[in-house]
C-alpha cells in the first residue's frame, strides 16, 4: 500500500512538474487567536467552496506556548505577549515580541514562495491576536502579497514603524472585519486601524458586523471567500489560457487515482476493529482516550502516543478529540476550545466550579466510551487520560461512568465538583484506579488544587496514586509520560493475565 501511494505521488509530481497552474494555486495561511490552536480552526476551510479555491493550499499553524501578561503570565498558545485585555484603541503593546512572531510568519511565506507559489497568490488571514499578527506580517513583508484579512484584530505597533514598511508591502490589500459588540478587542481598536493604514498608504476595506461579539461568523467567512476569489479570478483566467489541454486530463486522472487509493488506505487502516483476528484478540485490544487542556486541540496532542513503545501498546487504539469552541469566563468570555466553563484562573483548591457545563461535557465523553465498548472493547481495557481541564474532565467522566474502567490518569487537574456529588458514583465506578501527576511549580492549576483531590477520592473510596514533580510548571513532562506508560502497562498485563 505504501509503495502504491508513493507511486501515485510520483505520478502526480511528474505530470505537474513545471505546470504554471500549480504556481497559480492560492496559499492561505490562517493564524488563530490567543489560547487557540491551528488544528482547531481547520474546519474553516470547509466554508470556502468556490471553484477558484478548490486547489487552495491551507496552513493552520499553532502558536508556541508562552507566558501571557494579561492572563497572569499563564503559559498558553500565544504568538506574542498581550499586556492587557480587553484591548482598546490605546492599549499597551509589546512590539518586541510581535516582531519576533513576524519573523516566523515570514519564514512560512518564504518557504511557500520558494516552492513555486507566486507572492500575489499568498493570502494571510487571522482572528484576534492572529489578526494583529496578520497585519504586521503583511505590512513588513518585502513583496506584494495577495491580501491580508484581519478579523477582530488590532494594530500591534505604533505609527513610528510605518517608515519600515516596504513600498511593495503597502500595495497588499487589507480586509478588516470587526463585530460591533466585541467586548474583548473593542470595536474602537478595530476602527483605529483605518487612520493608521491611511497614513501608511495602505488600501483597506473595513466591514462592521452589528451584534457580533469576539468571534467570527459564516457571513464574515463567506465574504472573505468572495474577496479572495475576486483577486484570484483574473490570475486564474490568465493561467487557464496558457495551460496545455493535454496535461490537464493527466493531472486530473492522477489526482483521482491518488484520492481513490488514499480513501481505501484510510478506510481499511482506520475502520474500527477491522482486524483479521479472533474475537479473543479483539476483546484484549486497549483503548486510550486523551483529553487536552483549555485552548488546545486533539491533533496537537497526538505526538504523545509516540512515547508508548512497549509491546503491550502494539494493539492500542488512541483517540484525541478536540473540545468545542465555547466562551470561557476566566478569559473574559473569549470563545476558545473548552470542554466546560472555568470561572477563574489561577485555579486553587477553593475555586468555584461550573458543575452544569462540566456534567454536559461528561455526557460526550461517556458517548465515546459507550461506542468503543459496543464495538467490542472490554470496559477494563478502556483508559481515560487528560491534562489540566482535560484532567478534571477525566476525573469526572470516570467516576460518573456506570462501569469499572481500566484506569484514569489526571495531569495537573483538579476536582471539578463538590463532595455532594459523591453519592452519584456507582460501586463499579469507584473501583477504577487513578494516577494523579502534578507539578509543584504549577502557577495555573496550583499544586494545592491537585492535593485537594486526595481527601476527596479517599472519602469516595477511590484508589489513587499521587505523584508530585518538583520544578514542573503547568505542562506534561517526558518523565510523567514515561511513568504513565509503566502504570498503564502494569494494568494491561494484569488484565491480560486474568483473562487468560
């Protein structure tokens, strides 16, 4: 199968080599907002259905984890530092960190142009902090690009930097979209971009969306689609006239063949439980569900499974779901990937909980577990793991599940409900063992919040192994994952022995 896929790629590569149509393909770079991630935004491209964008190459990078001043220096996905929120027209900015982030974006653009994409077919789009970075990256790039689309962003530097804008950069058109009810990046911050861009000699189309808060809607995205399409059409017509009528069918046939092969490869490799094995082997298969933290995404955590190299994990199915976008109280109501609402951060042992939204999230986790069990996996071979908010959801999901599972592993989490809920735990649920890992230097979910789980679980009659990690902040370390591997392996071996 791998050889066949490779041959298909070679076929397409050879038939498209030197094809000007490939050079005319649009490249769209999407920069997410503070605390978000690239993979969590990939569904945006499904809105863009025009033929002109059918061959568009999309890229959704994730910001690195950095301490953010406006969020009490909490480490989270952030392109650059944001000194204060809500952001107003006169809010403080950190030009040094924004200029560092611009270098990374320029490296992406340079690489894409080096591959053959024309600069005028490169479009940069971004929401909120990503919108501010979009503006800076476009205006400081040495060539004229296809365009920059800013959604709910702001100008991240003072007018003194205008003299650094290359003349070619000023020719790149800007589209600015902003909700009038935005309470995180105020509408006035968006309006302030107009005189700034006028002073710089940059063309900008500004669109206000009445009633829209700090988020994006389909109406905005559809307009961005038409805006990009308009800029692509003239170039597409010119390229189509020069394209050989002979090479097109070859390319289309190659793509069709590749698509067919990939479909069958994906179908047979990912179809649940399609292994040509006995029902006994099926029943012994392990399922590990990993729940990410606030503002993160499932795909961004998939490298975690590479730590688990023991033979016991050779027949393990992993799942890394992504939380839905929800407004989060502790982040000024900002919409971001979140399993449930969090009232405050840093989170202490006595922080308030939102049990209602947490219990709704538990239902979704239980649906995932139910599906796996109905597919043939035994409950004792199901393991739930989670970091931070995902760790709190792990605890709740395991304790409220009606059956005994293989185990629950909580990293830097907390108890997301009061002790009054203990009477809802079934006798089978409290038999599920827990591993709790927490960094002593955690400034986001304080170590005391993790320690508070011990008396809670003891009261509920739940077995829990608690491991403290000196000098570890709010993150997952290699050492933690290596111990998790041994902890899971021990339980998997025990289950296998008892089944034999």
